[in-house]
């Protein structure tokens, strides 16, 4: 075939592929245009997940009638002069409207500020008609119908109406966070409505609260820092306010929502010392930087950025966040312990697993059975009590176990006998020749996890009905995902029911978890589902649910354990496969040989 120039329509369609991926990307472009036009109020209406209709109405500056045809022509923009490194608007490529016009029916109705008449044009399959007079009092209305009607292949890639609607909502929320002074209204199918009232430009907190929940606003720390002309502002969650995934992190560069790996990884790094690796902080961060120092023209969707000096921005984020967090957290000094740490070894899982779940059903630690094996009834602190400082009392090189040891058959068990609990988080046990320290939460979580998985093979797990169902408010997308997996949850004894578009009713919780915060559990499960998606296989999803439930059903650090409870934990660990590691791969206990302790004291 000879080389020839492609038609405008085909060129636009090719370009459209990059700009318009799904309904939410159309909404993004149209809302950005409204904001660039100085709108104080933006309304968005959708139908059919945006596939049948999307309409964005603004009260911005409008478009002069003579420019209407230009607005839908490729590479025509009122925003960019010739300097690609001085971009102060959200749009600049002059691509959105023509791209949309090539894959949908597009109507553009506008009234330039001060003009006494409004006009509209229409684009269908790349063909333009108008302008003709129309009725509109102010601003601009852009209407997009039958998205991808001319590109059926694209239509096939779209998700369900619900999923597309929730993607649109996410898009609007993300943009709205950066424009607290603009009113947003989003109305979709089945009466869903999101109204964000205009607030003060310099007080983003009410908007943040409206979008991320007042809970976040109450648990957030203000960030405001500057380095070499780059400014970082925003609100970040306290380390205790963590979520199960990174979907609650919003980063902006000069008011533009971006997906920047560097910025997100800086955020993670800032929290590394104060948050478990599998948890994610919640944050809203704005970087303001000289437009000349950042390239936003990386991709047509404009969500990627390149900083001239990425190190500077990263350093600013990590430094400023750590400083903000330092005001609210106490960080332990672990430097001196490293020599000692080298002497510890983490225990590998018992080779023989002979725990029989049929005959020895899992018992939550909350209800100690009283059958403390091995006669370990002495008070937990017996061995910890100081016997007085008597250096001569012990003969040299005397075997250490002999002297002040309360009678206890500690050698009988690989993990020994519980002697004490420290910091309400660690169980200290003694075996015939070593000291064992168990992370009570991690260990118990693993036990619950194994028990849940094991028990599931046999039959659905027993449920504990709630007298009053607990109603958990959640974003619609989360409700959908939970609802779709209701059957899986039911196998665990967790009964969930859709309760309107934005809530889930919890009717029963797994009996095995005992007293548990049902709302927190459901939120974490929703986060998990959003992370793994429905693409994951059943087994994977079931394991995931088990892991999340295990975390909720476990003795949290911070609980005082009775000595019987501690010993019960140790005995169960000994017989449960894989109990040497928690669900996140960290050891559940460490062991220090007495002989190494002697070395530490220079006795060997
Ligand atoms: P870009 O935003 O990159 O300039 P678009 O294709 O999105 O490209 O829009 C083309 C032009 O149409 C804009 O530069 C602007 O002049 C005009 N325009 C689009 N939407 C609006 C609106 N809501 N209000 C005023 N002008 C608009
Ligand atoms: Mg635009």
C-alpha cells in the first residue's frame, strides 16, 4: 500500500485512544476545561455509567461564537502560547474536545461572558454542524452522548455501568480536592448525588472532610514546608489512621492530580518507621513548583509528571512528613540493640504439624480453657522478680538453669514455659536452654489464619448473629465489590447485605473472631477487594479474606495476657504449621540461647 495521509477522522480517533480511555477520562477533561475557564460551580450529570450521557455544566468565561468551531478542532487551544514549560492551566494540548468528538456525539453550548446570546455546535463522527443560536444564560454546557458508538471495540473494554459510574465519582472527588473554592455537583443514575459546597480557597479541610470523611480530618496533621522554592502543603493521616490499600493517597502538582510513583514512594518512606509495611497512610499532598521545573507533557492523559529535580521533591516530601509526624509520635531508639539482635535467631516452623482441627477446635484466647498443661500456675512475674543483687551466690560457670528457677518443666516444650509479658505485646518464655520472645499479635494472627483456612475445608464456619445489624457506610464501589463477594464471606460466617447504594449491613460475624469491630473488618475487606480486584482466583480471594479476618480476630498488642493464656498460645504455636511466621512474613518469635546470653555477659 502506498504511503498516504490519514484522514482527520482517523487521526482524531487514534489520538482519542490515548485521551479518552473510558467515561471517567471524558469527565476529567471536561471538568478540567470548566476549571480552566474559571468556573465557580461545576455540575456533572451522567447516565448509563457515562456511556449514554455525560453532561458538564459550568459558569466559567464561556467561548465566543467565532471560536466554537476551533474548540473542537485538533491542536486548537486558548491556553498554550509557544512555551511548553510555562503551563499554568490543566489543559494545554487542544486535544480533548476533538478526541471526544471523534468517538461520541458531542454538543458544545456556550455563552461568552458579556455576550447577549448563546450558541451551540455539534460534532458527530468528526463532522461539525452549527454554530446556531441556543438558550443558555451563562457559561458552557458540554454534552457527550453514546460514547464509543462508532468504536465498538472500545465499548467492549468498558466495565459494568456501576464500575464506570464509580470511576467517574473517583475522578470528580480527586479533582475537587484541589479546588475547595469551587462548588461541585455530581448526579448519576439511581439518585446518586454528590454535592460539594464551595468553601474558602485557603482552607481545604472542610473539602477534605467532605471527600475523605470527617474521621480523616480529625486524624490528620497539617504539612506545610518549602525547600528551594518548592512548596509542599497538605494533610496527612496519623500513623494510627492507616488503611489496607494505597487508594486513599492523593497527590497533586500545581493543582493537577497526578499518579507519580516517586511522590507515592516518598510518602511511604516517610511512614516507614511508624507504620506496618502492609498498611498504608492516608494523605492529601500538594506540590507547588515553578512550571518551568516540571514537565507535565509526558502523556496525553497528563497524569504523569517529570520533575527537573526529583531528588529535591522527594527529599522535601520525606523530610516534611517525618517532621510533621515526629510531633505526634515517639520513635524508639534501636541503635544499641543491634549487637544483641545478632545473637537472636528466629525460629523456623515446627517440622511436624499434627494439630487436628477436628478433635481440637480452635479456641480464641479470650476464653482460656483452664486446662493449663504442665502445671504452670505460678504467677507470670515469678521469674522476673529480682532475687537481690548477689554476685557471689552463683558458683562460677554454674549451669544457669539450676539456681532460682521455679519448678517448671520448661524443657518439655520447644517454645518453653511463659514467664512474663512485656509491653503488653511480647510473651517471654523459657525453654531448657533458651529465652524465647513471642510477638503475641503476630503469632495469634497466624494461628487464627491457619485455623480459618483449615476449618473452611470442612464446612462453612459458624456465624454469630448480631442482635442489631451494623450498618457500615462505604463508597459505592466498595459496596459493589463486597456485595459481589457476599457468598465467599458467608462461608466464613460473615453475613453482609447491601443496604442502599452507599452502605452495607452486617448481619452476622464469624463466631471464631469473638468480640470484633465489624465495621473495621468490613472496611478492611473492602480495601482488600479493591486491591486484588475480581481478577484474583477464588482460592486467593478466600485466603485474603481469611488473612484479613485473622488480623481482626487476634489478640492485639496492648492486651494483658494471663499466664495460662500465654502458655496456651505457645502450645498452639508448636502444633500449628507455619506458625513461625506471621501472615506478613515477619517472624512470630525469636529465640536467644542461654549460652549466647552467657557470651553477652562475657561468661563464655
Ligand atoms: P485544551 O483544554 O487542551 O485547550 P480542549 O480540547 O479541552 O483543549 O479545549 C479546547 C478549547 O476549548 C480550550 O482551549 C478552551 O478555549 C475551549 N473550552 C473548552 N471547554 C471550555 C469551557 N468549559 N469553557 C470555556 N472554554 C472552553
Ligand atoms: Mg482541555
